[in-house]
């Protein structure tokens, strides 16, 4: 766990310290990161927030772990309920091939209901409750899978186990526990293959692609997603709703990879393909734990605009209204992106308002998101006089 002084630093300060420790000038690091010297200077000085793509590129160029620059996990001893669940989660993860034969195995329907509840907690970004629920559920599902005879019932149980392991990836992502997330992703992939469901395997590859974001390996992420598209096919006219959801989600993820690589035409093409798929689906849906539909296309249009530094695009897309029933974890991400987009566009008031909305709709997600801390720290740096609402947000985040 980072000390309080280090954890309150901005990413730019950590980048500057790591750069100097390696004897690099700003110009040399900017060249290694393939970013402008102006942007690096602004981030290091606190005049601009570090985006996830900037931080990943800096970590790769400086040959340091991503968490060394983000300062994660942001553990607060007074409010660390999510962190307190991690040791039990890790124990269950390590015990994947050591099922407890003494555990009673409940009927499939009861296990499926609990997995649905866990997935619902993930969609609501209720990570503390999810972290409490997962260890015994993972243990029970593991025992059930190992005890089951080969056949359809065993495959269905492994499908549940894959979805439950996805809950671990959600918590690990929220807290910045990248090693745990990679381990959980391996478990998801193993359970998905055992389920014998090609769509679940495709969904797992879509999920796996996020690991290439943190490595700033956008070309490899796109190659992985191209493989998923090849397996699914491109003819959406004959796809059932679950296949449409996975197909569309792959296009949205591809758009984000292209945007982070600075490839606007490719990002736009993927967004348009996803919009066509969403229109075919006709509604917002959740298949295999994948949120997809018109609302998610809208969210990714904003995300791509923020990644590309498209100020007019940020203005346009934040002017659209999210559906009232959108999952809190998705709404939280929308407002987190909006906050950075508005700050980049020079509107500090709207940026702060977006952060406050993110806190209201998805507090656990907002408190632990590096982009929130970066945006807040930059707002503090740019404000000549402290606003009570801004200092209150900073205090809630644990920023000194």
C-alpha cells in the first residue's frame, strides 16, 4: 500500500520523478511515449490531467508498473471496506483446483440466482458487497463444477463460474489490482472454455483485451478483437440477441483501442458498425454480463471524443440524455469521461459538476478511479481560490 504522501501525488508528479530517476529529459520521454512535449509538460506541471492512455504510455516508456504511476490502490483505513474483502477473494482464487468436497452442492437454479445477484452488484458498482459475496460463492461453484458429471449440467455450471470470476475482474479493475485482475482473467478464460459455449469464449476474449489497454499495446488489442469478429462473422442479419451483444461490444472496444492510438477514421468506423448492430438489437441488453445497446454506443461516442481531444464532440455528446435505467457502473463512467472532457475543453465548472454527479450515481467506482483523482487534482491546481464543493470532493477522495 502506498504511503499517504505518495498516494496523494498526481500522476504527473510520479512521471516526473521516474523520468528524472532514469536521466531522461522531457523531450526524450515525449518521443518514447509518442506524445507531444507540450502535453507532457502540462501533465507534469499539473496544468492537464493524465488520461489513462497517457499514463499507460508513460509506464511503458519508463518501464515501470502502471500502479507505480497511478498510486493505486487508494486505500483509506477509515473507509476501506472494499479492500478488506480482497484477502478472502485471493484465497478463493488460489483454491480453484482444490474444491472443498465437504461443501453441500445446491441446485443449479439457486446457484444461478446468486450469480445473477453478484452480477447485479457489479453493474451497480457495489464492490464492497460484491467482495463479501464472491469468496463463498466461488468456493461453492468450484466444488459443484468438479463434482458434476461431464455433460450439459457441468457446462452450465462452468458458465456460472466464468461469470462469477468476472466479478473478481470488476473489483480488481476498480481498485487497480492489476495482478489480481490478470489472474482472474485467466480463471474466466479457463471456465469459459470448460462451458463449451463459443459465445462465452468470445466474450471472454473481449474482456481479456482490456489488459492491452494498461500495457498501451493497442495494436495487439485490436488484433485480438479482430479474431473475435472473425469467429463471430460480420453478417448481423442472422445473429441472435446474445451474439449481437457480443458483436457490438467488440466493435465498441475496438473503437476505444483505435482512439487511444489516435486513429479517428478507424474509431469512427467501429462506432458506426456498433450503432448498426445496436439498431438491429433494438434495445439495451445484458448478455453474458456484457452491456450493449444504443445507450452504450452513446457512452462510447463520448469516450472516443475524450480520447481524441475532440472538444466539440464532448459538447455534443454530453448534451445527449442517458436512459434513466442505465446501470450505475456505466453512468458513473459516462460522468467520469464527461468531467475530463469538459476540463480539457476549458470548462472547469461543468467538469466539477460531472464529478459530483459521478460521485452520486456510483460512489465506490468514483472514489477508486484514477481519472477522477487526476481531474480533481488538476481542478485544484487551476483554481485560484478554493471552492468548498471542490475541497469537499478532494477530501472525500483522500486527496490532500
